[in-house]
C-alpha cells in the first residue's frame, strides 16, 4: 500500500498520531508526490503534521505555485475547525513549530484578518508575539554592503515607518541584529552590514506574551522589533504602533484591575462594549470580597460598645482615620506597581529594601503632618479634651504610616505568590486598612482612656 492510501485511511479515522509517525518515516520526495494527489485542505493538514525540518524540505521541493496553493489551503474554515477540535495538549504535541521560511510566506500571502482566523494552525499561543507579528520589514543577508542595502531600501514597497531599521540575517535566516537607516546613510558604500549593527540583537520570541513585548517597547524606543522562532530565525516583526497599542491595552487592564473591576475570565471589560452581564459579574466579585472585610470591621467596631458609650465623640473620628489608611496605601501601591511596570524594581529583597527605605521617611513625615492637622481640627471643631486628642492624633499618624508601608509591601507579596501586583486593587487595600485602622484607633483609645472604663 502506497503512502497516499495509508494517509487517506488514517485521515478518515482522524488518526493524526498515526499520520505523524508515517510521515516521519517517509522520504520528502515521496511526501511531495503524495501532497500533489491530495485535495487542498488535506494538503495543509498533512503539511502541518510534518516535523519542522522535514516540513522545510518538503516546502522547498514544491514549485512556487504549489507553495502558494499550500499556503492558501490553510484558509479553509473546515481545516481550522478540525484543528481546533483537537485537545490542546495533543495539538501542542502534533503541531510543531513551522519553519521560518514557511511562516514568512504565510505572512506575505494571507491578509491580517485571515491570519487571525487561522492562528491556531501556526501553533503560537494566544496573545503571543507570533499571533501579532507582520511581514512589514526589510531583512538582508549579512554580507550585503551598505550601498546595496540603501538601494534595497529605496526599491522597497514598504512605508517609510517600516524602513527605519534593516534586519540583518545570517545563514538560514538566523537573526543577527538590526542597522538603522541613519547609520546606513553615513556608512561607506562597501561597509558590510555586520559592522553597522546597533548593540545587541534585540528580538522577542514568537512565544513571548504580549506583556513581554509591551515591556520591551516601554524600555526602548524601537521603531521595529524582530520576532524569532526557537532557533533564533527571523519569522516576523512588530512595529512601534502595535507596541504602543499593547502598552495601552495592558495599562487599561491594570487600571481596570486596580479599580476593583477585574474580569474573572475572558477579555477585559469596558463600559462601552462589554455586555452588562459581564460588567455585573466582574464588579460584583470584588463587592462580595469587600463585604466580608466590611463585616469583620463592623463586628470589631460593635465590640467596642463599652468605650464608645463612655466617649461617644470617638465615633466621629472613625471614618477619617480609616479612610486615611486606604488612601495612603493606594498611593504607595500605585507608585510601586508603576515602578515594576517600568522595570525600575524587580522581585528582589534588595529592591524591596530600597523602596521601603525610600518610603519610610516619606510615610513618617506624612503621618506627622496629617496627625498634627487632624489633632488641630479635632480641637477647634469638636472641643475635645487632651486624652481624646492624643488618641486621634496618634491613631492618624500610625494609620498613615502603616497604610503607606502596606501599600509598598503588597505588590511585592503578590509577585512572590505569582500574581499580577495590580490584582491587589485599590478597594482591597482600602478594606484591609479599614480593619487595621479601627484596631489601631481603638488600641490607642483603650490606652489613653482606660480611666473611663473603671
């Protein structure tokens, strides 16, 4: 029985593992002849089940027209549906990384909308660099002299914003780095491109997450970033416009999470386009969590009935004191999360100690200022005695300091536990400080007003 009949039978039974084994044992020339006998959708499926090197061998044995037809066959909706139906773990095992040369042809042949619809065929994870790369770049072999490179730039159909850098490739499309257009213009005509490379060969893997891509654009002002496969071969590029869009998406997500409206699954929520049911689910989750904190706080306050009955004026200062803890905590957390996002601090004891050392004198100074201000306002607005003034002033000072330090510590704790620090949202910090605030407040009250309880 020839290979065509063997594969046809296995495909009919959806025995993809068997197809992969049979292909691994066949010579590339035999596979090519087999592909020529198959309908387009089967061609694309069989090709995707090839091992990476064998896929490259087979692709190069096809003529230009056959290569185009093979790429076009990947648009078949039935094929995409069939691949999507495979269990994710089995799909990862079956669909190996495509050769860089094939990826380049796919990017060139298919439109952006089509690429999005067949992304499962490419084998790259959701929201990865491989899913958002494009073919809008100029790449030249490393032996190319500057004069020829400039000529290629002039003849390129790409828009000027995609020609600010030229990618340099070694043998087998291995990415070596990039040369800026400015350096090309100033270089001697016979200067080889490797002599003009800018620093290290900065690139992202096709498997890197969108957060990693956004972080790269945030740290460096690159007009274009190369995307490489696991072997370091160039497969695409991401331009600065897309990089900025990613930054905006991630910042919007962080603001959403920090505001206490995180979506538990699926895309981020927004007030304009998200269905009301999803908005409700995202917001009610946090409200339920915060309700439990609120109950704990209210129960604690209710247990202070004895001292409140002796000094009812204490109740008037509960709200401003606990509010101050939440406010200062949110301020500090926002600054730390921003520093983490910008790469200024990392999850290291040294960085935590550095941030804590910088925040401590600020928190202490703020606590003194706010504590003195609250004491003065309490005296003139309520006319309370010295003991109550001490309780209010020291509680305000302590809560301000503790709130600021908690706001510094929580993002680092979230990173240590493997969570996004933005998930420790403003409302959560506020609720935690509500509970700590009343504990601190009534702790001072029992100390300074103990005579009233005798």
